[in-house]
C-alpha cells in the first residue's frame, strides 16, 4: 500500500486531522443527492405504505420489495461491475444505507442481503462461487442469509458446536448442528454456515471453525418456525437445523480452520452498516418529534413552546449531528483506504476487505454510537408523543421496539466496547500505534509544567484545545493501565468495567473531534449555513462531553490506581476536562427553534 496521507485505524487518538480534508454531509455532490432522493422516494412509496403487512410477515412481501430495490440497481452498488454491480464508492453506499434506515424491518432484510449475506462470498469465495451466486444476489433472484449464532454460542461465536466431517470419498462435508436468530432464513436461497471441521478424513490434517455455502433444499437442511420477537417483527428470523447435510467440497468457503477470519471481517462492515442505518432512523424521528410537538396542544399552546420539550428536540438533534458526522468520517477513511489498496494493484474484493479491516475499531465505534443514539432519540420521541407514543395505533411504539435489537446484534455493544479497547492495546503492542511518545509528553506536562508547543488560534481555538486535552486524559489513564497490566498487577481481561470506561472516553474523543472538524469546515466553506446553529451544537456537546470524560476517568482511576497517587491523577483529569461554561439552555433553545422551524433534522 502506498504511503497514506490520512490516519490509519485508531490513529485519531494520537494525531490530529485537518478539518479541510474531512468529508461531511454538506459535501454531497449532485449525483449523490440524486441517489439519496431515489432511495428516499423508494422507501416512502414501496416500504412505508406496506408496513402493517410487513409486520404480519405476509408471505412473499419483503422478498418482492427486495427485488424491486434490486431492479433499481441498489443491491449491487458495492459490488464489482464484472459481476453486474454498480461499484459505487463507500461514501455513496453509506448514504444509501442511511436513507434505508427509516424502513423498519426492511432495513434488517436489506442489510443482511447486502452485508453479511453477500460479503462472505465476495471476500472469501472462489471465482466460481462468486460467479455462481453474486450476480443473482445483485438482481435479487437469490436471497442470502448468514448463520453464525447457536443456542450455546452467541458473542463467543468460535465455541460453535455444529460439526462438519469430510466423507471417506473426499467429495462432501457432512454437516450436523443448529443455528438460531438467522435473519432472512424464511425466504433465503443461500446460507453462509459455520461449523467445526472434525473427523478422520481431514484435508491436510486441518480442522476447526470453517465456513460453508449451503443452499435451500439440500436434504437434511430444515427451518424452524418464525421467531416471535420484541421488534423487527417483519424481518424473517428462524432457526436452521442440519442433519447429515451433504455439502459438496466446492462449497467450502475460504480455508478449513479459517472461518474466524470470515466471521470477524464480515462483521466489521456489518457493524458499520448497522450504524449507518440507525442514522437514517434517528434523523427521521427528529422530524417526527418536531411535527408532533407543533401540532399537539396542552394548556392552550403547542407543547413545542415548553422548555422541557425544546430540550428533548435539541438533544435529539445534537446527538444525531454528532453520530452522523462520525458515520461519514469513518466512511471516508474506509473509502480512502480502499482506493489506495486498489491503486497499489490489489483486486476489488481484497481492497474492500483490507479497507474494512484497517478500520475495524472505527466500525465498532459506529455500531455503538449509532445504536445508542437511536435508542435515545426514539425513547424521547415516545416521551414527546406521550400516550400516543405508547399506543400501537401509531408507529412510534413499533419504532421503539425495533430499535432495541441494534444494541445486541452484530456483536453486543458491550463486546464492541471490548473490541475498541483491545484493538488499541494490540496496535500499541505491535508498534503500529505510538502511545509512548504522547504519554511521555502528558507526564512531562503534569509533573514538570512543560506545555506542548502546539497552540491554536481563531474562533475555535478553545475547542481544538479541549479535544486535544480529552486525548491526554485517555493517554494518561490508558498508559498507566497498560503498565500495570504488563507488570502483572492488573488483569485487564477481568476488569471489564475499566475497559468500558476507557472505551467510552475513546468514543467521546472520536465524536468530539469529528463534530469540531465539521463545524470548522462549514464555517470556512459554507457561509450560507447558519453557523450559529452549528456553534450551539458543538459547544453544548463539548460542555457535556467534558463532564462525561471527567466521570469516566474518575471512575477508572478509582478502580485501579493506588489511593496515595489518586489525587495526582484526579488533578490531571480535572485540568484536561476544563472547558468554559456554556449557556446550554439558550444553546438548546436555539437548536430547538431551528428544528421546529424546519420541522425536520436541520442539518
């Protein structure tokens, strides 16, 4: 790969980015806006009017909608032209996922088809497998599913008990076992299934966790009944059972014993796609909240006139803005990596695989903040709607139920928090992320008063400084935790509470820096935009983030730092989270005014 000019995975913690190079939603070009409008129109005309029927799992309905979307070319926008795909860039594909977000159960179907359904074959399939399956998945003729979870193995996917034994003739693997929570199972034609290769006739002595491609109709391959779920009721979810299913050896996916590479690398994009879809969902809910708040009257006035409601509308918009920025910032990073890998001569599928792998940490961040932002926004939407939000007569209760799954699948948010922190530590131990140099600088500043040479000027100097200081909090605590772990005094695997504190700080840093860069770019490049609105969002968010990082940092040091040196650490955290008081009440009222004036997400 050529020397890159952008940050590698995790480097945002130790290096600064130039806001002028950041892609932000304000930068969408005409073609992207046309694609956005096409997808939005499709959702409004082909999905939303049929929601009640979708929720009842009307046979054939969701597959037919998927096929209509395929007719517009939207199931293959991330696939190579040689297979019938559109080969659109990663940012544009992210925009498509964003716009599909308000589709409820159809969002899950679409993400499973285009993500965990198609990508295992694109990434790891042979040329024959790709040519056999992917063109028909792109046209919607074939529907795809992904079978990883078992009754006894969820987050610990590699503990799967399903088995695959090679027959004596060496022509077929015999699969036995059970998978559960399988999205699209009721109508899928092709299933990516994972099993433990065991037995006497092992190829080259290889065994272990392995991927296979199974097809509907294979003898011994059966489905359970549709699951009754809390939400996403219109998404087909079934168990699958395998009883001596004979799978041809040519349906082996990847290498024997290397199924974990498929599972983990496909999940990277699965997590990102989930976060992007959540983005579309919560932006639509901001609009829903604003419209209802202006129409619903209490005490002879619209509830939108009350400060408590303005707070909710503003906070919905703030969190949506921050998460949206993070999604497109990550999309740009992945896109740049893919482009450089291609330029170095790497083939299509491998460049996409490596791009996602480089930013696995950022994909986990997007999954967590997307799902948790949606949960916050939909919860406050229910509150704004009051009794009508709780009633199944409307659609808000359904949105509330649908949102809850996002913190669970594609790896629970707890698992993803562990991934975020463990990835940082692995990068540091391999020498790919230099935590030592900034760590020494922070120590020098705190103990000797040596302030770094970096100074900021301009209207956002204070904001740039506080974001840098947030990074110092993390470096200070993380460096100490790593030292304690290496000395044997601290077993981080057994200290998940501390890991989650540190992961929350990491995510806050990513969010805060992204929001700052977006506002700075808008201020310089988009004079027609209401910069006072952007400033209100940024400064309110930083005000709250400073308090959050103070708490997370304090909780962490109280958990493992010796009492006699805790005051020194606490003093450092307080120093690095000091940000001028903001009139957050007025800021939120200003934001709420824009939301109510536009009756939608205002950015």
